[in-house]
C-alpha cells in the first residue's frame, strides 16, 4: 500500500480530485490518501494558506498529488504552489505535452516535454519598491541550479529514449544570467553526449507554434518554462488535459497545470483529465506501469469514441458522467 498526500485545492479542485481518486482506485492499486488542505479556504483556521502539517504530510509520504489553488493577483498571500516548490526544493517542473487521439487540436503529432527550472529566476520573489517611482524584481540564476536542471533533462532524454534536447534562453540580451544558463547547458549536454541545440525564447515561441512536431525535450529557466508550457498545452487541446510534476531529490508533487476555474467551480462541469494524467505520471513514478497503462488506454477509448466528453472538449457530459465512463473502461481493462 502507498501513502500519498492529497491536496484537493479549491475551485474545481475538489471535483477533479474526487474523479482522479475514483479512476486510480478502479485500477486496484491500494493507496492510502492522506487528505490535507491548503489555500484560501484554510486561512481563517490556520492563519496561513499553507499550514505546517501540509508540508509535514508531504515530507512523511514523500509523494503528493494536488488540485489547483486560487492565488490572489497583485496582492494577498504568496502562491502556495511557489512556496511548496521552494520549501521542498522541487527543482524540476516536468510537463509532457502530447496530442491525444480523439481530442481535436491544431496539430496531430506533437510529442514534446518541457523541463522547467522551478526554484529561481524572477520567481525567487525578490521585489522592492523604488520610492514612488516604480518597482524592481531581481532575476536570480545560479550555476548550481542550472547544473541540476540540465543534468535532469539529460537523464530524461537518455532514460526515455528521446532524440534531442533544446535549451531555451535569452542570452543575447541577458548576457550574465541567461548567459550562465546557456554555458552550463552546452557544457553538460556535451559531457552527456546528447544531441542538442539552443534557441532564443522568442524564436522558440514562434517555432513551437509553426512546427511543434520538430521539438522533443526542451529545458529552460523558470519564467520561459511557465509561459511556453502553457503555449504548448494550447497546441494539443488546452490546459484541461495536460499533466505536470514538481520533482526534487527527496519529494515529488503531481498536479494539473490548469487553475481553479472559478467560473465553473461546483457545477460538475470540470474536465478531470489533467489531474488524471498527473496521476498516471505519479503511478509511473511509483513503478506502477500496468495501472498507468490501464488508465491511459481508458482515456484514449473515451476520447476516440467521443460520446461522453466534458463541455470544454465539445461534449455535454458532467464530470461525474465522464468519470463513470472512464472507470468502466479501467475496470474492463480495455
Ligand atoms: P484557469 O485555468 O483556472 O481557467 C482558465 C479557463 O479555463 C477558464 O475558463 C476555466 O473554466 C477553464 N478551465 C480550466 N481548467 C479546466 C478544466 N479542468 N475543465 C474545464 N475547463 C477548465 O485559469 P485562471 O482563471 O487564470 O486562474 C484561476 C485561479 O487559479 C487563479 O487564482 C490562479 O492563480 C490559479 N491557478 C492555480 C494553479 C495551480 O494551483 N496549479 C495554476 C494556474 C492558476
């Protein structure tokens, strides 16, 4: 039996989490879900959006899966997601982006992976006001953080038989910070005998839209990774289907990349696929390859049949109806 920390989140979080748990349990894998909450809804009780017992639970179980959490924009508390990544030193954000048979999207053969550095860059959160004149935000890039993220990307390429690694940067303008990232990227890719190239981030944005099929694994600093991974999600059908993982040396948190979707929260309309796909990544991380495959096949069958789809995918099924259909196929072992 596995112990996994489950943070349902808010907005549509509880609905997609409930669906994910049902689908994982249909595989027969025995998981003890330790449910803890974070975000807006717990502030009144704990005076913080991220109570200590949440972090302790993840430290104990070493593995967590999490629904989306609302973050106030431009004011209020620091993002729970960013705090968790920093507190647990989850230095990798991994997002596989693949076209799904049966889901309408602009491209047919996209199969790329974004490896985003997760702990520094402008997300270090070092900002200050400059009198009444303006504000400054400091971009931090360190050699150690560049080395470990590029090492992770090289290992990923080798372990998953991928063909090429592309480093994304803006070293033509930020010669010191992105220049350091680029130098480390070239040195470590060379040392690992990886087939590699590099690309300036604006060119990467255009090329990913024009020819996403040409890309394989891409590694980049935090901010570019945040933006390009959402861009790539759009290439294959949107945020509702893309999974993500935050991985460190000791802990891993799997999560959907979409937000809390307040416009449809509580309406039984949310598409739970992204969190279910994150659970597939989690099962693989646990070595439960058969269970992961079972869910993958069931998802593919539901999408190809196209009878029971949520509204965002052009159907009219509720979250519960979609989950029922998926569980049926997982249990049948299609
Ligand atoms: P969002 O992803 O919540 O919603 C954007 C649009 O996509 C909405 O129309 C929404 O209805 C739709 N959508 C998103 N997920 C869907 C799903 N699973 N099924 C069907 N439709 C879906 O983005 P937003 O509105 O910019 O953010 C809302 C809140 O979520 C903000 O507070 C933001 O900070 C937070 N957020 C949290 C995370 C996270 O916890 N990982 C990630 C991104 C945003």
